[in-house]
């Protein structure tokens, strides 16, 4: 089985057969991103929904809903709705970790949070994960066995946890809370949810922000390793163009190739402290672990800044910093992503649309990730049941609704050209690329203010969008003290 969140995508009736609740009762509560995070005042409730929208006798599930009230005592009637990525992350935990970036839009609008079915506290579909699979010891037979064990352990039939069903849930919540329209913010997989909700319920949407855009017509999977390699090449090029980085790490691309070859031949074994517990344990670190560590580090400029240093240290025999990053990131990802929901989406909305004839096998093989991730996904989806998908799901969104599209030029999974693909049917769209930024622009520099202006005016006419070129980008670390002053 592949690592959770490493990608960390039939027909159904248009109307639910389940009688919608007349109201959703909310009570005072506190939400957070976890034990180490502060609590946030909100109003929370559980909302009953049919497991199968076409069969009220199939049982129900409950969705966790929270509303963080606007700062203005007389807010606008249309809330902002964050839609989390993954697929498999809950909206409540996502917002709670990024709340500061939403404070501009919260001045005059509520924040409506709905843990998508299968995530967070909404009938979460989670699975125990085989440690050997996490450690990169992939085999097709072991992956299929682990997937079958995962399916048997789930509390609900995963067939009904696809995006086409989830958007019906969100519309039912909107109706229950009597919001006239929604302002959608989606990141990564959440951009897929936002686009399909806007397609299915166009009158319910006022504005859409797509951050790290996944175009509907694209099947995620075959290009992930290739995009990751291209992003890493750009990081190496940027280091070569930086005087301090190039002096400290001459020809870092060659150093990485040497390290990759060394770990491909024989993984290293060492004792290293667990970054979360401090306990020393025996660790094996090979090419697959190296690939997972770098892919996650490449998501954000602050961790991108550490990549040349970590590679150089490992090439010199000091693997502990890179091992610590790998183990810490994988642990956090495992906690954040509901693997069963992730598989339900990928095995319905992506894997069935793979075309082997279009896969660039040479580029895949030469990438630092290699073909393992794609092969693992195909193995998982060979036994995972596909669920409902609307007939127009894979078509580009065609709408006059205002859409703001945000990309990072160094994004390792949803590059700027993906926004171009998604924009072909949009009549009022703004495409902004942030120089040298990674995956997700929500908290970067002036982006929170740009989003607030966009939501407030349903456009960006007259707004200083050039502020994005002045956003801070973390300089490369030359040693473990950090960048030069």
C-alpha cells in the first residue's frame, strides 16, 4: 500500500432520497488542529446524512460541522468555506492549523467548516498501516493484502465516500443553515471539490478560490513523480544561481545523484532518535525513504530551503537530520489523512482514467520517486471498490462565477500549468503564480489580503496583485544555524 496522502482521485441521482433536516443545531464548542494547538471558539453540531443518497434504507452517517463566527457583529450572509486537501484531510483540523490566514476574510464573514464524509469526525475511514509498507518495502502482493485488510476494517462501505456524493452533503448543510450562497476556498484536492460543487450547484456559489489547482480533466497519479522531479530540478537550479548556496554546495544535483545511487544499492542502517518521542530506535533508510522525505520537504519554501544542506549532510555520512525529517513528516501525514477516504476518491476519480499508453515510462523511471508510487496505486485500486461519479465530473468547469486561481512556481504536485488547464471554461478568472513558492499559497505574504479583496468584491479589479512578487522566500540554509543574515 502506498503511503497515506502521497498523492499525500456510475452515475447518481441529482436529488437526495433522504429527507433533509429542517435545521442544523449548533452549540458552543472549541475546535483545534490537535493537542499541541490552541483552541478556537466556534459553534458545532453533528448533521445526519444518508450513507447512500439513493437508498434511505442503507443507513446514515453523521457529519461534523462547525461555524467560526465573523468578527463583525453584522456579517455578510455568505460564509467562506475551506475545503481541505489530501484527499483525506478534515476541514476543521485544516482550518484550525491555518486560522490566522483566514482572519482577513473572517472580518465580515463566517467560516463554515464541514469535515467531508470519511475525514475528521465525519464517519472517518481510517486504516491501520503496515510499518513495512510505510518504510518503502513495496510489493504488489503485500499492497493488495494490506488493502483488503483495510477494507475489512472500515466501519462503512467506502463506495459512498466520493466527491460526487460529498458535494451533496455540503449543499444540504448550506440549506440547513440557511446560507444563501457560499464562498469556496479549496486547496489541492479541495480544488476538485470546489469545482464540482460549483458545477452541480452554480446558484449556491458566490466566489471560488482554487489554491494548488487540480484540473477536473486530469487523472492524478501518472505525472506525480515526474512533476516532483521537475520541482527538485528547479530547486537545484535556484541553488546554483545563488552565490551562497552554490559556494557551499557546488553541483548539488550531482551530489544528489550520487546519494540516490548509494541508497539504491544498499540502504543505510543507523540508530536515530524519534523526532516526536526522543527515543532512539534502529532505522533503515534507503532510496524510497529519501524520495518520500524530499517530496514532502519540497512542498513549502521554508523546508525547500533545507534540501541542499540535508542532501550534503547525508552524502557526507550524517543521515540523522534527513531521517528525522522523513519520520516526522510521515507521522504527521498519517495522523492528518484518512487513508480509506483517500483510496475511495483515488480509486473512483483517478485510477480508472489512467492511460498506460500516455505514461512517459522513461521520465517516470528517471525520476527520484520512480514508478513505485504509481504501481502501488494501481495495486490498491485493483481491489478497492469504485464509487459513484457524476457523468460530467471529468469536464472542465464552465462558469461565469468569479474564480481566483493560485499557484506556486515551485509546486511539486500542482504546477501552474494545471491552473491553465482548469481555466479553459472559466469566464471570470484570475490566475496568479507566486514566484519560488510551493504547494498552497494561503498563508504566503500578501495572499490572505488578496483573498479577502477577491471575496469582498467578487473580483480583483484595481487590486495590487504585484505584491505577490514581493512575498518572502526563505533563503537556503548554509548550515543548521539557518540562512545568512
